[in-house]
């Protein structure tokens, strides 16, 4: 049942999302133009973590096709509620190997592959899933740590470990080596971090020419990411607003 006022509230939320999206798209367009990348703009992934499935539905009505989530339970629940929408789900958070089986049921891509056992678990899960559904290969981005201070380092393979992980992913049936992913370390210049990431990407594509993906750029640093070649932006709070308090 619709309560009086629900339609107005719905309209307000949709308008807010539309305005935020337009503002972010304008920033992206300006950065793309400044980088001379009009022929090769990045793909926008809207990070919907902590926001309800209904917001994902609203975003889809505004033309969004790619959404990002960082927790398996939440992502699986939303994907199950939204099967009628033609969406690509991107898993962007730290992932335990025992969640691989669940993630491959809905994810188009995993952006946070950072260690050999996780790659192996995803390959095993995909073998089963492909037998069951014939689904397309899973796009895998190698998450790289860009932090010079190894003690601060949380998640992400060390740059020196990228070639080995790339070999493993490229040789795994059902997985597609898509490229690299990074988060700019807190409290540092994102441009410097993304410049380092571009060099890591160049070394990777020298060996694996198809692995051109660079997943980088969040609300705060999308301009720097675009300047250094990001192909996939992961934008949350500037589109959805502040994340609701942790449950
Ligand atoms: C939450 C998150 C984002 C989105 O960050 P915003 O600052 O809200 O744009 C991007 N990437 C990862 C890995 C995240 O966890």
C-alpha cells in the first residue's frame, strides 16, 4: 500500500540521485576532455553499498548499467531482488576465498583479486558455475597496493607480485584477466599514486595486451584517476550521498 506522501518522497529521492549523477557526469566529462580522452571515456560504476536495492532500481531508471558492492551478503541480496534489471554487478571489496562460490553467482567482475588462493577459489567456483549456467567468464582485476609504507598496507597485492598473479589468472579457465585496480592511499597525493598505477598497468599490458583495464577513481579523486588512464570509475558517496550508519 502506498501511504500519502510516498510518491512525493520517491520523486524527491529520484530527483536527488538524478542531480548528483548529472554533477558527477559533468566532472567526468570535464576530466575526459582535459585528458583528451573523448574517444575513450571510462565506464562509470556506481557503488551502492549500504544503500537499498530500491536505490539501485532508481539508478537503473536513470541509465546506470554497472553497480559496485563490497560485501557478498548484501550484494547477493540486492542482485536477487533485481533480477529483472539488466545490470552488471562489480565486486569491489576484500573477498574471503570461501565466498567465491556465492560471488560468481551474480558478479560480472571482481576488482579485488589480490592473492593466489583467492584466484584459485574463483577459478574453481567458476568451473562449477559455468557447468551449471554457461555464464561468461568472470572479469578479474588485480588489486594493487600503492602504499609505499608496507606496514600501512591493507589489501592489494604488492606490485612485485602482480606478474605471478597475472600468469595465474590468464591461465585459469573461466577467468579473464581484465587489468589492475587500486585505491589511492589515504593522506597521499592521488595523482602520484595513480601515476604509479599507470606504470604497473603498462608493465602488465606489455605481457598481456588484453588486460587494459584500470579500475581507479572514487568520489574524491576521479579527476586524477581519469588523467592517469582509469577505464572504470567506482563512485559512491557523491552520487548516493553519505552512507547510512554501519549496521
Ligand atoms: C566504497 C568504495 C568506493 C566508493 O567510494 P566513494 O568515496 O563513496 O565514492 C570505491 N572503491 C572501493 C573499493 C570502495 O570500497
